[in-house]
């Protein structure tokens, strides 16, 4: 049995992609190194052939270590990209590597959610106070003789970006502006101007948006998207 590990490490170094290897590649490498050890043990340790085998063992041990390290870095990079919303597909031929990818992806995703949750929970508390008066104005829409008074609500996004809603004979929530009273989160309707990779909303939900989508997303996230000019608030008049 002979495995050209030098060739494999050269291929791994020359490409960002995982090189396709047989599913039992690591098992075969173990058997290959063991066969060299056994062959060496049968020889005079000072013979030329024994020294050649010893040199080959030393080189191949280093090669397999470098192969594993380089492939692991690629797996971690792919998991990190996936956790950030990258939609690329990764095909694994080695089960152990696929398991590593799954574990790393889960750890990154959960860790990211935990960090963002802490950030936005604090942000939401401050934001809730600053928006309290505006929410009170919305809540003042009460029925008068079976109708809701015409009310215009303007929520500034940034730099004159705003959404205007005029209601008539309907509750404000019928105009698709939702207020999650339990978590103190407001939602805003926007039109998406370009595809946006998956991101974690302040409500803890994952959002994957595509060009021309019309969706309701948390106000804080909508503000960021509008500021980056990848989404626009829409006007709804009923």
C-alpha cells in the first residue's frame, strides 16, 4: 500500500475548496503508516533501507498532520460563512469531517445568537423608553361611533426616511404594523431592494430577504437596512 500524501497536501494548499478524498481516507492512512512501521521493524535499523523508511515515516507523519490542519481550517471557515448567511453548499465525503462542520456551525450559531441577544436586549430597553411617547399616540386610536378616527402616524427611520400610515375604519394592526407587547418590539413594513443574506433579527428570528420582498421586520433591523439603502419603508393607505 502506498499513499502519496505529498501530492494531497499540495492540492489542499492550492485550493480553498476541500479536496475530495475517499470516505475511509484516514483509516487507510493509519494502515499505511502501520505497514511502514512493520516493514522497518524487520530490517537492520542501521541499514540504508531502514533509514529510507524512517525518513519516509517522518515526512508522511508531518504531511498527514498538515493535511488535517489545513482541512480543519477550511471546515471552520465554511461553518463561519454559513453562520453568517452564506448559501453555498458543501459536500463532504468523510463522515468525521462532516460531523466537525455540524458541531462548529451549531456552536458559532448559538454563540452568535447569545451575543446578539445580550446586545439587542439592552438596546431594546433604551429604545423602548425613547419610543414610549410615540407608542402611546398609536394606542390612542380608539373607536368613535364604531369607527377609528383618521390618524397619520409617522415613524422616522433616518435622514428623512419615514413610513406614513393612514387608517380609516380599521385598527392600526390591520395595516401590517405589528407591536410585540410581550417583548416590546415594533415591526415595520419594508420593500427589499436587493437580496440580503440571512441575519438574526432582534426578535430572535432568522430573516432571509430577497429583492422585491415586502415584509414586516423589527423596527431596529429595518432602520439599519434603510440606512444602508438596501430596503425602503413603504406607505400604506387604507
